[in-house]
């Protein structure tokens, strides 16, 4: 990190008066004072006038004290961040097996920036309004579908996991106001596409949770939520991102349903944080 105010101060230092040098030395030795106090207070701490502090700012190339203070604050903030990340990196380096956790954190941060919040909101409202919810996932996605359907059923009481060995004709018996939540990740199981196509033909609303806007499932979905699971699609990358996404969806469903007094009674049987 380049400390511009420090460079400017050092460049001008030989040409400053005794009083201005006193301000300069204090800035170089304790910039936190300049970051946290107004010019008058800084002058009092150093033992010079407020006018002297402002004149110093002008001498080293700033239009006033506020411009210098802003740069000092930004530099100190960046310094703190750099020190934190350096410490975290050193900690990770000492524990090689934690590298994958650091990668997971990076993926989560990227998804926070990329995710379609409007689509999430639409999906949450559809979940709340649906009379019946069927959650679908094949192969590796089955674990996500199982986890989400189980917890959603605790909250709403009307969510089921689609089990292909038993539920082949289940779509024919769903109420009109139903929806499918489908997890479909690379390599995109054909059975998932087929059930989405069948549901679409029956007018059943579909929420697709996938890893690409061009995945096959998007052709049949009413709402698409694409999660970024890294440029190198692997079985393991999608896990932490998908779990975190499902968690955020469930929290929002709970929040909105509690606000309308619609929470499922069985949900309240479980011990919550702070309860004994």
C-alpha cells in the first residue's frame, strides 16, 4: 500500500518551517490522531494552532484538512484489511487442509455479488403461496433436495421430496396451486429434465436452482436461480454455496411466514437458540 500523504510529507519536510515540521512529524508518527480528530483538536494535541495544521495541509498539496484526513483514513482502513488478510493467509498456510475452506469463502462472496435477488424473492413468494411443494434432485443433487424438503416441511408442512422409485405418477395428483423446486447441476441428469418437462406441460410452476443460465433445466423453469460454483465444475464446489443459499431461502420464508402468523406448529417443537 502506498501512503501518499506520507510521501508528500517526506518530500516537503526539508522546506517546512519549524512549526510545520512539528505537524509533519506527528502525522508520520501517529496518523491515527489525524484520522480521528478535527484540525482544532489535532493542533491542541500537537501544541500548535488550528491554522498551523491547515497551513501544513496546504503546504504538502491538499486543499484543506478534510482532504488530508480522508486519505489518512482510507490508508489506515486498507492497512487494517491488508494486515487481516495477511494474518488469515498465514494461518491458512500453516494448516494446508483449510485451503478448500478459504476457496469456499471466496465462492460465497462471489455469489453474494452475483445472485439474482429478485428471482429469490419471487421463489420465496411462490413457496409461501403454494398449496403443495415437491422438491426434486437426482444423484448428487438428491442430498440438496432431501435437506431442503425436510426443513421446508418443518416450516410449511406441505413440502415433499420426490422419490422416483415411488412417485412416478405424483404429478397427476398435485393440487392446481403447486410448485416444483428442482436442483439441477452439471452434469444435468436427464430424469430431472424429463420431470420438469412433464410438470411444465401440466401448468405446474417450476423453480430451478442450477449452476448456469444455459443449463437444460432453464428451458422449463418459471424462475431460475443460477449459483456460481466456480469455473471448474466439480462435485464438491457446489456443496457449501448451495447449502448457504438454501439456508438463506429458509430463513426468509420463516421470517415472512412468522410475520403473517402462518408458521407450521411443528416448527415450534424444536429448541431454538437461547432456549432450555
